[in-house]
C-alpha cells in the first residue's frame, strides 16, 4: 500500500467544506496487526487528502467511525499509524464494516453491509492478479525487444492482459450502472482516437490525433457530479489537460481554463474548486509569466462576482493584487519610473536609450543583493558595449551608505533612489523583497522578470546573438 500525506493547505481547505446530506455514517473497521492506537478516516479532495474522522480501537478491536451527517460521496481512506492506508467507496451505503490484515489488506478484506465495496475489492483483487501477470512480461520485453519475433509474442501477451482489464471494467460498468465506482471507472477511460482523415494532398492529417484527443479528453467526466472531486481522478485530468495538452503560454492556458470553467458551471462545487484551485496554482507558480493567468481569473471570475464563496475582504485583496500585476505582465509595457541619481540628476526609465534595459531593484544592505549585485556588475561589463543599460533602483532610505556602496563596488550604471518614497515604486512594481530583476526591450516592454543573473544571462545572450 502507498503512504499517505495529509495536507493542510489553507487555500484548498476553505473550498473543501461541503454540505453533507441528512442522516449519518457508521463505519466499523478491524485491522489485525494494529491495536492500541488511533486510525484516521480521510478523503481525497482534488490533489490533496483531508482527515475526516479519528478513532481508537474498542474492546473488540474495531475502529468505529461515526457521525450524525452523511459523508459526501467519494473515495475515502482508512489511514493506519504507519501512514499506510486502504481505500473505500462512500456513497449511498454508509453503515458497514470492513475487516482485514496488515499482511495483505486487499486479499484479506472482508466487508459486511456494503455491496459496492465488496465489488470494489473484487476489482482490486483482479487488478493485483493481472499486475502480477504483466510485470514479468514487461521485464522480459525490455531484455528481448531487439528480437522481433520474441518481443512481438511477449507484446501480444501484454496486450491480451490489458484487454482483459478493459473488458472487466466495461462489463462492470454495464452490470452496475448506478454505482459510484462505475462512474469512477468511466471517468478513467481515455478517448479512443479514430484513424486520421486524409488531407487534400492524400497524406494523413498528422495533427488530427492530438486535436481529437484534446477535444474529447473530458467526454467521460461528468462535471455535474461533485463526488468526483473526492477522488484523485478529477484533479489529475485537469492538470494533464492544462500542463500537457495546452501550450504553456498564459493566453493558451486562459482559453483552456475558460473552457473548463464553463463546463464546471454544471455544478457549483466543481466550479468553486476549479476556480479556487486554478487561482492559487497560477498565483503561486514559479514559472515566469503565469501571473498573467492569475490576472485573467481574477478579472473574469472574481471581479465579476462569479466567485460567490469569496467575502468582500478576500475580494478586495484579490482585486488589488490583480490590478498591480496586470501592468507588470510579460509583453506589457513597463510602467515608467523617474528618480534622482546620487548627484541629484533626474533620470527617467523611458528616456534610457538602449536595445535592452535591465531594471534592477536592490538594497545595498540586503544579504541576497550583496550576492546578486557583483554578479550583475560582472555580466554588465560584458554586455555594456552592446548597448545594454542597467537602471538600478535603491529601495531603502540610507542615502549615504548607498552612495558609498555604489562607489566602492564600481557600479557604473544608472543608480537612482527615492528615499522619501514619493514615487510609490514598491507598490507599482510589486517590490515586496529584493533583489528583483526585470529585462526590458528598446520600447520598455517586459521580456522577463523576477529572474536571477544566470537566467537573465541566458535570455539576454540569446537575444543579443540573434541581433
């Protein structure tokens, strides 16, 4: 069994509080090999797992999980003290018992009161057996794949087992159409891509398989059923669609997200999860430019009041953040900045005539800046002859020490500061820590931002080489 990591991500916790139906749950679990300790009842939610209940064994060795309200349907987990776990289906049947052994939890499983979980464990037993059959074949194939005849024979055996599994699931869905586990199996099915049509020149359309697969990727996902949120399937499908089937550019991701959000409107909880998860995911992304996705989500779903779960305080914070970032996105013209240098001369960023400008926000006393500034200085010496300029903004107020540092470290670029903070540059440029590097083109359009010197060098060298 796999080890479980229980997440406490505050953002997703806030979206996982769903209203349960009237009634209650009563689940007894006995695990031979575990005693005198607590076990947990947890559930999947998106890409995390959350603790729902805890229990200590009674005098008969049973862990008793009981609540006054029914559990929302989904895949749940019984988590042992060792962090190993086994899964169970929770839907209409919420009063049942499970008994197993730590030696082999699936093979030893005995279930009373839940026909759905009995069928689920029949499936798990079948799958484990097929895995045992297919693993040695795959190892054998690796060793003999250079032998065409032998490898084809092994591949046929592997394909036969794969077909058996597919047929088992298909029959299960047909025989038990009303069970949630059937919905889960259906959701796991991949689109079957037909043969590609031929183009006018008689050759097959090589783009057809990808386009078809992407267009039909969610055919088997029921966006009206929020039980799928409490499985690992829904979030995995969303992530694959956004990360692997969508071009990794904010504009393309925005289109994909709008498509998904429109489908998600079939269920308010799925819509809530998708918008909230995407907002958090792209706002905190370490990939440059993905804040453009956050801005899009904020403008389209929060500022339009579609994010019904957000209170006025949260909405104000999201709006403020989006309004700050929207002026600092990749391919947008950078805001202007006008300050005085150490001699009182006024410099405007827009008046800097250079094919590329490095806008550098730093603090002479900052430990990180003390590592970055010499690296940037040395790189600047290499590219200054190519017209590259550095516009360095001191972010703190000690003018005397700043001037001393500039002089002693031979920072022979444009050095400016605003010790009385008249320009409000920290808010304008989203400066909450230092150092921060922006790379601008000749029109002061943002090419890159929040990069280190190595990343800056890689980007700028390629552009200089092209010129």
